[in-house]
């Protein structure tokens, strides 16, 4: 029998082997989730579909849905009640939930209904956000997560990508609609048929919107030309599509020449901060063919055509220099069913994971991609750009979590 190992003694200290410790998983927590009806202009989406609610309720979570919250996406109260949700008729009852999930930013009325320490998952619209709104939520120690800034494990923004894919695919359907006689267009078919030259599409911007617009246009048989000043994006678009298309940096002379003969022009430039640059001047538009169509997806951030003016889903187009302009912000909301499913596909697994990890606070601690979306954490403003814009105190989220740890 081997002799028992003795503790090592050195300089008055005793060193003994310690038992190995393991992390004990947090007990699953039951989430209380509220889904209010959106009242924002042109917002028809809902953040969780009945299928997602069914999965959440079957996992023991309590979901409250405001009456007619899903009507804009053609998901009805009966669909949600059959999925296990509770339907309520007063918005105040929805805001009793611990977690509020929205497809539009909080408005003043909803901020007034918030209770201390609630968690809100919704988009953030920097152009309409006000300092007093932030201050009220800071006072209530609210945690705010902007879902468009959520990152997945691969480092991409899944909801932004999904909305961009929808917008890119929709652009060509919209353009085709306004080229037809029924909408006082040129009366030409988007694409091409045997013996007739294909319609010519110019796309400005080689991001996700531009890529999916190009895919759809090519599938319909159009001739496609793509402009962007980012060579990497142009290469990526070329590789992802898998066929050779005309690509160019944005040179005013070349762009003006291509627009002059285009049937459809798509503005798909993105801007990380501030306004989208205007790259198509009024004189360029005035030289375009009569009856051609402009779809400015960039109108959400000001538009990249000098002649663009914001329109609505009810009155989506106007004519200038006999060119049809479609400048509706938030194009995905016009395809609310698909857009709602795309948002729900990201948020539902996230909520399940939060429950499995013992609550949303633990999920924030574990997942860096979730931390990327947080701009208010228990009342502390954790977004530096917002603190600079509104002259409010900034707190580093990593430091807050380190204190917790």
C-alpha cells in the first residue's frame, strides 16, 4: 500500500490539493413575454409568429399577446390562442410582462407603460430616438436590446441580413409592377423574352440588398449592372451570384451613361452612420428614359438619388422628369408575413436559450453577440455614440458584467 501523500509545507503555508469544481448549470427559468400591437406608421410586422409562440409555450413560458397584434402579418388572435398565448385587450396588461418583444421602436406611450427592470427587445431608429425617452428608460433601469445589432456565432447580423434579403428580392417585384401598363408604366416585361432585348437594370450598392436584387433580376432575364465604391463588396457579389455581371466603381460619367439607357435603377447603398451619400444627381435623373423606374431602398437613410422623397405604402410612387420614383421606407414591412417569420426565427431560439441559461441576464454574460445588441443595461447607457449624441453618461457594458462576475 502506497503511503498517503503529505501536504507540502513552505514558509509557514500549507499547500493541499483541492477538489475539482465544476460549473453547475442554472435551473431553467420561466419567461413572461409580452407582444404589443404595433401602432407605428407602416409597421405591419410582429416579432414572434404563432409557431414560435407555440414552441415557447410548450416549453413552459407565458406569452401575452395584445388583441389584433398580428393582423398586419395575417396572424390572428385565434392562431396565437391556439398556440398557447393569452390574448389581452389592454396594452397595459401586455406591459406587465418581464420581457417585451416588438418589431418597432418604443414610442412615448409605451415608454410610459414600462415598469422598472423590464427587458425590451426591439429595433432602434436613431433618427427618431430622443434624449428624454432614453432618460425615462434609464430612470426605470430598463434593459434595451436592439435586434438589428444582434450578432450570431459567425459574427454576422442575422436580422439585418434577413430584412436586406427581403428588400433585395422585393425590389424587382416592385419595379416589374410599375413597368406595367396598369400602373402607367412603359408597358414592358421585367426580364426578357425570345427575340426581344432584355430590360436593363442598374443597381447602386453591392451589399446584401444589391446582391439579392441582382439575383432576382438575373433570374427574370434582365441585364444587370452593379456599381459600388467598395471593391470587396463587388467581388463578393460576383462570387456569390456565380455568374459574371457588369461591375464598376461609382464614376459619375460611367454611372450617368448607364442610367440614361436603364429601365430600372435601384438605390441600395448602405451607411453605417448618418445619411446615405447622394450619388445620382438631379441632372442624371432628368436624362433617364421616360417611364423608367427608380426604387430607392436607401430612403431609410435619406436616399442616394437627389430626386428621392419619402413615400408610403398607401401612396408609394411619384413622377419626376417622367421617371417613376418608389421611395417607401421599411420595404420588408410590405411583406410582413415573410419578415415576421425571419425575425421570429432569430428571436425564438434566443429566448429559449435565455431560459435554459437561467434568465436573460445570464445569457448576456455568456453570449458576446447578445451584448453587441444592448444599448441600455439596467438603466446604464452602454452605447458610446448615443451618449455622445445626447450628452448622457456612458458606461462600458463589459465593466458592468465584470462587476457581476
